C-alpha cells in the first residue's frame, strides 16, 4: 500500500532587520515544529523586502542573516525545501499571470494598503502619497509564493491571515477561468501555537518589535547581551519587599524563553520574588545567564554560517534547485492552461 502524500506547509521570512528574541519564540520555533508534520517549505522573501529596504548591501546582509538564523535555530535543509525567493525566477512569471486574474477591488481592500492610505488622510496628504506599486501588489506576489509551491497550509500570525485568504481568492479566480486544464490548490492559514500564547515583551515593556526599537537581538556578543538585559526598566520596589513576577518584563522574558531544562530555575525565581528578598538586579542576572546559556551555541553556529563561502551557500543553492523543480512543474501546467508557449 502506498504512503499518503504529506501536505505542504510554506513559511516565508522577510529580511528587513536583525532577528531578535521575539522572532525566535513567536515565529521561528513554532514554524519549525511544522517540519515534523508536513512537507515543509521555507524561503527568504528578499523581493518582498524591496518595498522598504533600499540599501543593496543591507538587503544582502539581512537575507543571509535571516537564513543563517533559521539554520542555527534548528532548520534542517535535508528535511525541508529552503531557498531564497530571488533564486526562483518562475515566481515572477507566475506573478504576472496571476496579476491578470486579480481584481483591483481586492487589492484596494488589502490591510497594508488601506493602513497607508488612512495614515495619509489623517496627515492631510494625498491618499496614495508615498505608496509604491510594490506595496500595492504585495498580496499578489505573496499569493504566488504560496501557490507555486502547491501549499496546503501557511502558518501566519493573526495579522497575516488576510494574505492567505487573498491567495485562496486568487487561486479561485484562476481555477474558475482555467480549471479544466489546471487548478491550483486552495491554501488555508494556520496560526501556530506560540507556547504560552503571549507575546514577548521588549526592553520597554511593549511587544518586542523592530518597529518599537525595543528588541533583544539574538546573536549579540555576551558582554553586549548583559548590558541590554541590564537596561530593561524595573520599578523601585526594595529588595526585601515581595514582588509580583507577572508584572515584570524581566520575569516574563525569563518564563517564556527558558527551556524545559530551566523550569526549576523559573519556579524558584518566582517563589523568591513573591516571598521578598530577591532584587530586580539579581533577577536580571538570572535572565542573562539563562539567555546566554541557551543562545551561546546558536550564536556560534550563526557566526560560522555568516562567513563567506560557508556551508550556507550550498544549502541555499541546493534548496533553490529543489524549489525550481517544484515551481517549474506548476508554471509549466499554468502556461499550458492559459495558452502560452508550446
């Protein structure tokens, strides 16, 4: 009896900044767990980053940094398909085809475009001021990323569900027109379990995010990591007084980041804070030690992968070959369906 074909899961990662602790907890680890259940596909969405990143050297650095981060965090290229978007030219041919079956009205309702227009109106500017066509057409390219890999599921945050819904809508439009010859799979969004279900607080207590400039970068040298942990604000509660761990950003990061092997440290720290006698400075020392112990091996692996000519180049080249084989098969069927080529 033949084995059932595994469903395909696709994860895209946009290289627009240095990976941070919140990325690891909220996105990378939950997404990597899907490799155990699906035929998994991961890609670096460098062309998507062009809507905001205009420095070519910075884009190259971010693309390599993000790729190295995922491998250091546990992505196994031998078990998945792992590539850079720009290495798969078939994506961009299909982008035009699907642009021709997508209604402008659908694009007008895209969250990112509407948000940009709303900001302009509130500022008294022209609604489309500063809006480039990359931002406007972004959902179509994302739909192509999803559909060309024949994805069944796409793990996304709640704020990204619309992109997968758009991919399903665009697939439906194509299938309605050309379905007798070829039909795309209609993908579904899934929201991975991020463990505790909470967002990781940043250095200022708000959600850790590049947009707030409050992140803890994953691969800081040990001395810089210690200084950054020391910067996390705390109140003036005296050392001897009881403290509420759950109101402390320092403890929240400790609790959410600590591995199972450090569960006793977290439990003991909670008891000591609640009982009094443990100061915020000592809590920050505990957090630093846990972070440094956990991130040290990842930092070492990341640094090696970032070196020019490292094994990362081979990983991505082999991944691109696998991705192009998938994409070429789909594009060939699409070309035949629409009447292009032989």
